């Protein structure tokens, strides 16, 4: 797990909390901000996932090159 995946998960969780608090107090502004933060967290996690896949692919290519 890389830092983008971790930060994204934290941001997503914080967004969920903010969204629920907004619902509970009747603040559509807080709901919207929470939803935006949640989406931002999901996107950051996907960026982290892509970085992980790229690093794995680079390692696989390096191993293949070293064996050749």
C-alpha cells in the first residue's frame, strides 16, 4: 500500500463522516462538501492503485530483462 492509497482512504472516510453529519444537522452544504471529499479520496486511492500496478510492471520487466 502506498501513501496515495492510505491518504485516499483517510480522505474518503472523513468525507463520509462529514456527509453524515451534514445530513444529521440538515446542512446541505456540509453534505456536499463531504461527498466531494469522499470522491476526492476515491480518486486518490485509484491513483495509488495505478502507481502500484506501474511499479509492479516495472519490476516484472526488470526481472525479465535480468533473466534474458
